[in-house]
């Protein structure tokens, strides 16, 4: 499998902070939690009302969602399984190589 | 044997480099391949010059792709642009005119080390692969490393951050090589275009501050024309405007440096999509994305032939 299947279970979430409180919470959260920010590329660039797309490893997805829920911050699931999406991205080539 | 190359799949670095050599070999009257330096890990930094050879000096357009390693649609578009330019030269009079009156310098992969690493190890790597002994993290954000308001707002001083500006401006050999080339050719360079993903935006200076550039009217008109041309393909909407307000404030960016260096039209494209696939844009969407972006880049280039 591509990248030795390391992205199985990883997810990409979209969060839009809608208040200064949520903004501050998210900035603190992403400074203390290992995540891969897709956009913006740094927690310092997070702004109120602008989308934050965050790629989170499978071992952290539950914890992140829990923390967001407790803080009453809505999120949307953009990609449910990064590995599956990755396999789809390179289409026939990865399948052909495996065959 | 006929060289077959699939422009609607993503290619690893080695294949892109082989392709560049093939383009150079098969189109000697229109293509010149050269290296402008070496990356941190010692890889050549290849640039393709496209255009008719003429004795008089021509205006030029620079376009780079793959500044950020994980944005694979970028290098895919640079290859698509070259393919389209060469294939349409004979039967498309407007393309023929562009290649007669302009030189295009195309750098299909700016961040060669990062791109290779994103294929081999970490699909979502962004930065270069440079390393300083005293820090345990690798890489610098090449789009924060240019010598313009370096490491001010919107960049990080921490080596482990994805927006790390580097130990000093132009610390990255890739950034230094491109800067040196553009400085050397600034007299003829009329447009600088950098291809990124994802957000569906067309950005121009300033990135480092909220402010209006002196030639705003001309640049805004060019951006509007580009976005309209793009929309005409499949109805996809791109936002456009100064990078600081349309996206976010960031210092040390290539478009700010290019503009400050005297290139009147400096643009950064953020290609498809807006988050559904993000960096994992399927290969099936390479064709439409590149087709629409081709129209936008052609609109910008055509605009350079008119007075503003």
C-alpha cells in the first residue's frame, strides 16, 4: 500500500471559529496537539470566520473531536479516511504497481 | 518509438526530469533546458525556456510550480502548460504569437527535495529539506524565505513550524537560485507566476501588508481577465485580490519579492479545490483544472503584449 498504509484512519476536519473565544481555543489546541494543518499552514494564521482544515492522525481523531465537542465548536468531516482518498488520487497507477 | 507521456496522472520527480529532457530533445527550435543551480540535497534545478529564438531581446514570463511539496497539482500544471504550448504552436495563431513575442521560463518543480520526499515518505510535507545541526527539525518554507520583509508577520522563527522563514533570507539554495536568475533577467521579465494549491484564488501583492500596489489598476484588470478566462472553461469560480486580504498576511513571499524586484505583474495561483479533496485532488480532475488554468495564464500573458 501507498506509504505503508500509514494514513489509514487519518481524517481531515474543517472547523470555522465563529467567536474570539473559539479562535483562542483553537490556536491553543493546535499549538499543543500534533496535527497537520492543511489550511492555513500555521495556527498563527487562523482567523475568526475563516475555515481551518486540519489533518489528524487516527490515534488523535477521537480526542480532537471530543475536545471540540466539549468546547461546543462545530466541525465538518472533509475526508473520512486519508489513506483511501490517497489510493483514489493516484488511480490506476498504484493498483497496477501492486498487481 | 513515439514518446508517450500521460499528463493526467501525477508523476514522481525522476519522471518529470526525464520528460523535461525529452521536451528539450524533441523541440529544439522552441525549448531550451538548463539548470539554475542545485538543491540542498544536490539535485539540479531545471528550468525550461519556451519561445522562438530571436536576435532581439524579448519580454519574458516566469512560472514556477511546486514551491510547496505536497501541492502536486502544481507540477502537473507546469507540465500541462508546456505540452499545450508546444502542441498548439502550429495550429493556434494566438499561442504562436505568444511564443514569438515572449519567452516563458517554466520551473516545473521548484522544491525538488521536498517533492521527492512527499513521494517517498511524507505525502503532506510542505517545506524544503534543509537541516541545520543545532535544530532537530528539517526544512524551511520557501515562500517565507525570500528577501522581502523577511520573517515579519505571517512567518515563524521556529524551525519545526511549517511556515518557518529560515535562518536568514535566501538561506535555501532553491530560493537563492531563483532569485539570482530573476535578478539577472529583471530587465525583460514582465510577469512572475507561482502555482500553489488549494483555495481557488488568484493573488497579487502585497502579501506582507494591507496596502495597494502602485499599478493596482493594471494588475487588477489582468487578474479579472484571468479569472474570467478560467471561469469560461467549466464555470469554476476563483476569488482574486491582494494576498494579504484574500488569503492572509505573510512575509518573505515570492510574489512580494518579484514585485519589489521590478516585475510589474506578480501572481500566485491557488488551484483546485476548496477543501473537498484538498491536496488529494484526484487524477481525474487534473485535466479540467489544468485546462481552465491554462486559459488564465494565457490571458495574463496576452495582456503583457498590450499597453497598460
